[in-house]
C-alpha cells in the first residue's frame, strides 16, 4: 500500500527579509585630481579665444598622453630633490611645429636645445633635469616619441629645452608688462605641491589647487584685466601728469591710449610679485587720500608703525612723465606740438637723449628700491597701508572692524563681474577675513592679499557686496 505524500506547509519565517544590494559607498572626500581636469582642458582648448595668444595650429595631446602629462607633473610636485621643492614648467610641442614656426621671436633669438637622445617623461627624469632649469626663463619640451621617431613605441618623452629669453623673466617678475617670448602652445606648470595650471599662450584655462578644479578662460586674472577697479587713481595720476606739462588733459594716441594705467598697474604688479616671492604672506590696504583720516580716526584701523614714504608716488609720477616725453618727442612726432612748454623736465635733459635715458633709469631704480622696501615691511604682522596714489603711510596695521555688519562675499570670475557666485565668508583665514571686513567698512578702498602659498586676491566693495578676484602675483601666468 503506497503512502500518500504529505504536503508540508511552509511556515512564515521569523527572520527579516534579505536586504537589497547596498548602494555604492559615497566617497569620503570631494577632492579633485588630474583626471578631473581632462574634460575642461579639451573644452577650453577647442574654444580658446584669440586674445590668449594661443596658436590655432599648435599640437594637442590625446587623452592618454594628456593624463600621463598631468599625473606625472602632479606627483612630481610632491617630491623634493635634496630637500628642495621644484617649480615645473612643461610645454607640449613637437620639433616639427617649432621648425615651422620659426617666426617666433623666442625661436629666432634662442633656438630650442634638442637632446641627442629623448628621455622618458617620468618622475625620476623630472627630478634629475628640473633642478637645472630655471622655470622663469626656460621650459622643458615634451612630445610623443613617435613625433621624433615614427617607428618608435607610443610614449611621452622629454626632448629639449626652450629658452624664453630674459624679457620673459622680467615680465613674469613685473619689471615690465610685455613679452613675446612664449609660443602659444599648451603649457603646464606647477609651483607648489598638488598645484597645476594649464596655459595656452598668456592665459590659464584650467587650474587644480587645494583639491578643487577651476576651468574656463576666467579662472584667474592679471591686474591689467581689472582696470575698472583702479579707474579712479589712474585718472588722478593722468591729471597730475598733464599738469606737469601745463595741460588740462593728456592727448591720446592711436599707438598708446593711456600712459598712466600702464605704469600704475605695473607698479602694483611688481609689489605683488616681490611679496609672493618672499613666501610669508602679505596684505596691502589701498585707501583714497580722503578716506585715510576717517579710517584711522574711527579706531577701525590701528597703524602701529606710521611713516611717510612719498618718494614712491613721486618716482611713479616722474616715470610716467619721462615716458610721455620720450613718446611725444621721439616716436610720436604728431604729438610734439602739444608739448612745446614742458616746465617739469629741465631743457638740458630734453636736448640730450642720453641724459634723459639715464634720468629715467635712475627713476626706475628708485621705484624698484621703494617696492622692495615695502614688500619687506609686509613681513611684520599686520597690513601695509598705502594711499591709492601709492604713498606708503605705515605698516603693522591692525584691522579692528568687527563682524557687526553682515558681509555678502562674492567671487568674481570675470573682469566686469558678469560671473559671480556667493561664497562663505567663514571659509577663509584671518588675513582674508580682515581684509574683507575692511573693504566692507570703507567703500572706495581695496586690498591685495598674498597667501603664504603664493596665491593672491584683489578685493573691494561694489554696491552692497564685497567682491574679490583671484589674481596672478606675476605679470604673466606662471603659477
């Protein structure tokens, strides 16, 4: 007799249901790395505007080459050679491109030095070669080995050195504002650990700093890009120069529109460079002459070491007057009739170009000495106080503006403030917050802040907001 199969009823389990597959873990940090620059660099290179000086025919690496280039520079920036950190200045260019572009002034006067045998582009090779290269006046040249040897394997190599001439170094240092020494090709620089700047010609368009990525053609500025901030003191300097010639206003030339702005911006740029070069951080407060008494009398600014150093403003005025005179009497004959009476410059100097040139060199040296003195004064704790006319009034200044007034802080990424975003005031250090409070309390003043790591910012009050720009401490971009 067959048994019937019993049907076993399943009892509901008391155990909880098995959870679904867990979500992927969120990253512990939001730091960015060289790989995060790739998209921004490709987009920026394709859409590069003409004013950057970038060459439309310049070679551009593929994604694998670009990532290798960025990662090698990034990791090398953390290394030291005999205790020294290095500034890396790497240019991606092929020998064939430079031979076709022989019209570059840099190539005409300083032929690129090509290595007899290309070296692999690795951290080890960079540590060996980079200390021997001055990054302010030369660049290491990198390309794919196949661009030199078509049958070779696919890899990046160091193949030469390009000397950018001394005028490039002087422009970087703010000693003068122009240089035609850098070809408009892709250049990557790193001056401190984990910091990368990608340039095309004169303009950066991708930056990796402090674990954050910034891309676009407004990621950083030169002071000359922000002339609107300095418009009032430049106009005042223009009037003083005109009065020296017995004129109400200076004439304008098609060759050179404004003499005063060129010298004024170069003077501030030189001060920024010298302060950043010392590596200690600095803060410079520039206040209109009419607002100095208000700032000190209100108790919101304590000048610990007051002084009077008007020689800088006088040297700046003399430098502009000398330049105007040389242009009018030399290069710009059409303006000579407007300068018949020049009481400011002795006749014997006007009659002798050599004497005039020596006098101008003496004036420029006086300005240089003043700038170096002021930059060293910034080593004392506190800010350096100057008028917008560049008279130095003291140093070791303590800003006593409290947090009683709410500050709306905005980061501008365009010269005309067309692109701004509100940022947290509390996210900055003591030096920056003090400068922001000062500018908020005294409209018309502006501050130049140099960080200990070499970065710089310019801030001022526009309307009800405190606006700041990231600026380059050098006259050109090599950060």
